[in-house]
C-alpha cells in the first residue's frame, strides 16, 4: 500500500466496513484508520431487522455490533461519500469534506430498489436500515391488511413477521414460487406451500400495476384488486456505487456493482486491479467461479457471509500481504414461518438441482445444486446438521473451479 502517511479510509460503517477495519488491525496495521458511515447510528447488524426486530422479539438496539475496544478508528457518522478522486487520493463527502487516503475500503453496501413510479405519502415502506424497520414495525402495529411486493427472502421474511402478528398478508411476485430466483423451483415450491398453509394469500405470476389508492385498493396486473393498509416494497437491492461514477473504476453495467478480482481488489475500467482500493459486501462483484456461456463474468453474492468471510483477505490485499489460506464458501440463512432455511455455496450457479429429501409433514427439505458433475451448492430446511458435509464438498469444487475449465 502506498501513501502510508495517509490513513486507511473505510467508506461504509456497517458489518463489512467494521469487519474490514478489525481485520486490518488484526493483521498489524498500526496507522490511522477512518470509518465513514452515512447513518448516524453505530455499526449494526441488518439481518434481524426483517425477522426478530420486525416481529417484536428483539429491540432494535440489540442489533448493535460489538466494536473492539482497541480498534482506534476515527468515526465519521452521518456523512455519505459523493465522489472519489483517485489521482488526488481523496474521498469527497456530502458536507464538502475531502478525506485523503493511503488505502481505501469500499463497503457502502446496497439500497432497497425503489418503486418505479409515484408513491403515496403514507403506508408504503422500504426495509433496509434501522429507521425503516422501526417505521414498518409501527405501521404493522396499527393493523393490516399488509401487501408485500416481492417474494424473495426479504419479502418472505416480512410476510412471516406480519403473519406472526396475526395480520392478513398478500404476497405478490411475478415468479412461479417464492424464492425461486435464488434457490430454484423445488425449494421455492416447498416454501410457498408452507406460506400458503400459514395463511398468506399468494399471488404468484402477477405484479402490482398500481399502488393502493386513497381507499387502500391496489391493482394487480391480472386485473384483480388487493386491499392494503401497509405496503412493503421488497423489489431487490441496488449497490451504492453512484458516488464512484467518473472515478475510472469498473462498474457492472447490469447491476452497478463494483467489479473486483478474487482478492477483492477493485478493478479499473481496463479490468486491472487497483492495489490501494478493496471492496467488500453487497457493493462488490467478484469473478464468477464458473465463467462461460450463460454465466456473467462477475457475480454479486450479497450475503451476510460475504462481508464476514472476505474481510481478512481484503485486508491482506490492501496491506500487500499474501492471501489467507483456505477457500471461502458463501452461505446464507433465513428463518420464516417456522422454517430454518440454510444454504451453502452458489445455488444460482447451478444448471440442475437434486432433491435429496422432501418431507412436507415434518417440514424438512434437502436440495443439492450441481453444475455439470460438480456440486456447487446445497440447501436444507430444518435439516441444518446435514450442511457440514455439503460445505466440504462445495469448498473442494469451488476451489477446483479456479483452474478447471467451466462445465
């Protein structure tokens, strides 16, 4: 890392930024460290917001992340990055400040995708941060019915929390099954049947054409109408990379994510790694382990584990140290409707799935995901103990994919 007299600046004070700062200290970095966050809150954990916090089982303050006493990082809360000048080695903040850096960690995460049209002043919610969760919780306490737009993990978890409060819920999604885009039709169909049995009004294969009018009536693409007091938009996430435009860094033209190499070093517009900038978490897109026809060159994983598992490697790359040994296997989880959904690997990279167990009565499911002859992922529902062996197999296959030809 050059410019050692200048601090390492971490832009993004969430899980990814905090883990990166901690990893830098653990690897012996003793210089100045600056932690910039666009929210006034201290670092906090996001996954509980759509689960325990929304359902009222956990206070929002319980999501605070522990900050090491010896981190010795200067916090800059409530300030958003608005520009990057790589020649001057400065990050511009929204208050006019320009922070010089010797090394830069980009961990600005992602924002909830907005509704494409006009939105009523009241009753429509996004869920990404703490304040979103508090506002949505207050709305749910006022009663239903609830309309959730988008049946991915976030939308399904919101639906689960609302049903646990006894509220009527309608879940609308253009896919055939909830979660199908992430885990395929077998797992999506299994979860969908549980949601329906829990009283969710599933409107699959439909979209919302118009948000609720003054009478609380929303129009669906099939011509039907749904009454809603509260609407939750769970339409996906967009990486927070707008501030990087014009910096010469490479952004994925489809997702907007910051392109990185396998060590999480940012790539410039020519595809060359930038040694003094690394990226972590939802903002980053790393090389796809199985490139080829039908696969993008880079993959934005967007899981909680992505921020945690790659922090040490990103810190090592920024400090010019060798990469840590061992492979990293992505993982994610979701608790909803009494289901403990756990997954390892990259189900989205598969070209086929095998159902190993399907037991609706015991609410158990086990699915493995394959690309050619390689297992590249696995998912279990209420069968967590079976994941350890799958993780080992996936680790071998993902590690081998670095040098093996794509299937």
